[in-house]
C-alpha cells in the first residue's frame, strides 16, 4: 500500500562539488527547502548563487519494503540535478520548476543508505528559461520539498478527476439533471501484464469522509489507463443540486475524491490516492470570462515566487501567505504564475481562498534549439499532470513568455495541453498583437499606457505598466501617486471594454533580477508591493475594489508633507476607497464630503476620490494640521484614517504574521517593522538603523542590523526542530524597543 514519507530533515550540504566519498565533516546540516546561499535582499550579483553544490542524506528505510517499490520525489531543485544512491547514478534531470522522481528500489542496502545529489545552479543556456538574459533570478538549491514514496509494483502514477454538473435533458427525461465525476487514472506495472485489478472511485461529502455520495468500480488490466465515471441524479432527499456546492470566488467549496486500486479479489487494497476538486465551469468566451455561467471581469497581478534573503526556498507557510496577500489584502480575483510553475502550497491556498490562476511554463523571450524545445514540451506535461486537479487553475500558459512565433513548437505545446487536459483552455503570452494565434485565449502584454482594442478574442491583458514606471516605496510622493493612477487608469479602461476579459498588472511584488533589467541595487521595483510584500500606493488601487461588505477600505495616497511635491502643497489628494462618500477634516474643521471621481474613472467599480479642497492657503510655508478622513457606506460612518502633520517618528513597531511555528527546522514567518507616526502610519523618510535580538529555538533570517530606508521592511524567523518560546526584540535610536513572542511547537 502507498506510503508517503517527508524527507526534508537531516540533509548535509556543501557549497561545492564533492565526491561520493567525501567525509560528512565537509558538509553542513540543513533542512529542506534550502537555498544554496543566503543573500542580502539587494546589492548582490547573480553570479553569487551560480555554482555547483552537493546534498547528501544518510538514511535507513523508515519502514520495510515488503515487496513494494521505493521512489524519491523531488518537487523542485534549481537547475540541473544528478542523483546517486549508494554510489550509483540513478539519473539526471534538467529543469528547476517541475517535479522529478527516481526509483531507489534495486540499489538499496539492508542497513544504511546514502542519497547524494550534485546540483548545478549555473544559468545554463541549454535549460529553459536560459539561452539569453532573463528578467528574474533562478536562485539555487533544493528549494522545494522531497519525499519518499512506497508503492506496490502495480500502482497509480496519476489521477485526474474531472467533476461536472450535467444539466442537459434527454428525450426520455426532459427535466434530467445530474452531477458527474470522471477519474482518468494512469498506472505503472512491474508485474505480469495479464493480471486483472479492481479500480474504485469514492466521492465524499465535504469534511464527512464516512458520508459517501457515491462510489463506482470496474475491472482493469495492469499497464492500461482507465477511466471511471460516477453520475448521480437528485433524489427526493436532494432538490436539484442543493447537495452540490459550487467552487466560487466567494465560496471555494471542494470535494474529496478517493481512487483505490485493489487486487482481483476486490478486497486487498494495493494503492490509494486522493484529490480535492471543485465543481466549477470556467470559460473564456469572445465576450468575456465566465465562471459558473456568471460573467466576471478579471483583475489581478503577476507573481514571482522569490523572496528576500532565501531566494525561492520558501516553506509552505510563506507560499500560502502570498495567496492570502493577493486575494485578501489586494482584492485580486486572478494571479498569473510568471513565468513558471509555482509551489503546490501556493496553488493549494489559491484553491482554498478562491483565487483564479493562470499558470505557465518556464521561459522569457528566448527559444532555444530542438533539445531546448523538447524540454519545454516536457515541462508542459509535468506542469499539467501535477496541477490539473486544482480548481483554481483556469488557463494553461503553453508559450514562452514574450517569445516570437514558432508554429511547430506552439502547435505541439497546445496539442499536448489539450490532450492532457481537455477541460481547460490555453493561452500564450506575447507582446505584439500580430502574433500567430494558436491558443484558445489571446494573452497579451500591453505596455501602451492604455488598453489596445483587441484584434483577437478571447483577449486577456497579462501585463501592463511594470518597467514603464518602476516605483520604489521610498520614492518622492508624486511618483508614487502617479504609479497608483497608472494602475487605476488601465483597470478602469479594461473594465469598460466588454471584449477584454480582464487585466493582470505587472506585478504584485518587487523582485531581484539581473543587472540588465533592475535598478542599481538589482531589484525590479515594478511591484504594487515592495519585495517584503508591503504596500505601495498602487496596492491601494486593487484593495479599494474589495466589496465594502467584506471590509471597508480607506487609503490616502499621501505622506501628508508640505514640501514633497513639486511646488509644494497637497493638492490634489487622491484617496483609494470602496466607500460611497468621504468626509475630509483638516485639523478640527470639516472640509466637506466627497464622492468617487466617476468622470476620470467611469468604469472602475470603486473609483478613486480626487480631493481638491487644499488651495493656495495650504501650500508650502503656511501652517499645517493633521488630516482625518471618514468613510461612509449607506450613509453610516464605517471607517476613518488619520495622518500626522509633524512627520516625527513616534514608535518602532514589530509584528509577526504568525504566533506559532512548526518545530521542523524549515517553518518561517515574516517579521514586519516600521517607523510610524502617532497614528501608526509609516514614515518613508525616517531613516534609521534597526537592530534585532532573538532568544529561543529559532534563528533570524535577514539583515541585522538593518539600515531602514522607506519606513518599512521585514526579516524572517525560522524555527528549529526544538519546541519552545521565541522572543524577538527590535530597537532603534531615540525610540522604544518593540517585541514579539512566537511559540515553536
């Protein structure tokens, strides 16, 4: 029977190519996920992570084989791996973003075994995305999890579950409605091929594994693929589809489907696998995107999977947090995994919170030779086979981002995607409208500072702004306001174009890049949030589109200073909010109520407020008071926000995203620290050095002391494998210290 054993602890690591006979003393103990080198958050050279390293894991079998096969499964290692067991080469794998496995069975010892990996993290031209310069970094290391997988000689290699609501009537039953699930199962057999087996599919009600909706079974022959179908029609107990909850953006409901493989006797269980699936219908039509028959305008952002200090080696908690940020903090309904398949933990969380996903293969503008193209085709297969049970994924990206046309390659990638998953459409991101259209959806990077009328439909804008107007969180106020307005203008424009399905801005978070693209410190400041996932003004454009029934939003796009703008003053003042009205107070005096600027932004669900109340008397050199804003929904005050006029730091704040971590040696949480005014607003021009002290079974990951510029930043806490209480204290000159407590369990 199948057993999955996490295999992430007790690894040894050396930042060099070591032989199979090198002593363990040449290595350092590490836990996966692991980056091959910890770096500053900026001001480093990508050459620093480009080297060959060695990973080693000594182990005895966690449980007996008992006739089973044993595989080692790598979820991701950057970028070329050669894996050995007990001195024998198992095989090599070229690629950093897709999973790979090796069969250990025939090379195992009765006692101790030694698994060793030679990892080449250089930017190799023969492996996508390289061949030319790339606008992101591929940090090295075994940066995703590894596991051991015990399976019987005959076992399932993939399970693709396709749920659907069938409402079409038949001549025999004109009012027929039914719920339907198909499971497509692939097998691997190292037994006699003429043996019969029984395959069973069980559909559970949510969170009630003992309450089975339906089950089906059938006889299959080893070595063959098989399909099982379950179809249920409502009974008197179930009115129509009241027993089926759809997967929606607001209620992303999922069902558990089990697939069991039995011996021919029907009672000896050999293998079992599960999938969490959602009943939903997602389709890009010429007139828009439809989810469960409802037309929805897509508004989202692109996401790189890299983080400060640790590169891409982020544990599950941080990956899941990114999905929460994009959905809950920014209010987006779609994210694009630019420009590669991303962590399963991120995708799992997108499923859970109702965040749509456009996932694409690795690459950036360059197309290599035939071997390079063959790798790209293989990545299409691995990406889709890994992720096609995720209800959040609505589009497969089967074209190298912003590449030129290649009819043979992209005909092949589209055909493969449709074969592996006929339930989803394909897209291929390009940056010119006259590109050959081979996919189902015309996905287009539009940097025209507008939205070009579509030449092909369905039409989805997959990038805009970005490098056209990079903006730092410590830039002068006018630039930060203009950065936000550029996002607002494009989203407003696409909202008014019925033949554009949506727009995905570039991008969610600042990211490290090569010197050919980034600012002088090797960061692309294209995000609506900084590299620490903290907001710039542009983030407020997206947040303000959240339904006020979910939560009211009131975000002034100002640091409330008198001399930061050209010519001085604070006029006009833009406020991003989902309120019906805003009342403005200057000091104690009310300057009236204001409504959203529907003239400038006629199609945004919640247009920004443009407040022009501050005339010449409020310009540079006159007296200056605090600002208070009060937001009203339905005539009632629901939120307020104040800013101090003195600009003097009043406190150093320190907050942790989580108060509990797992004692596994890998779990991490973010610590956000800010210099703030008396109302808690960050002060972007308060430059200081912040120092940190830590007590307890954890380590700090990040710059310490930290030269804070921009008023906000973050470091991380990584748990050890020992339970206990961790205290982190932050201090800065002239301010009181701040402290957080985290339990390691």
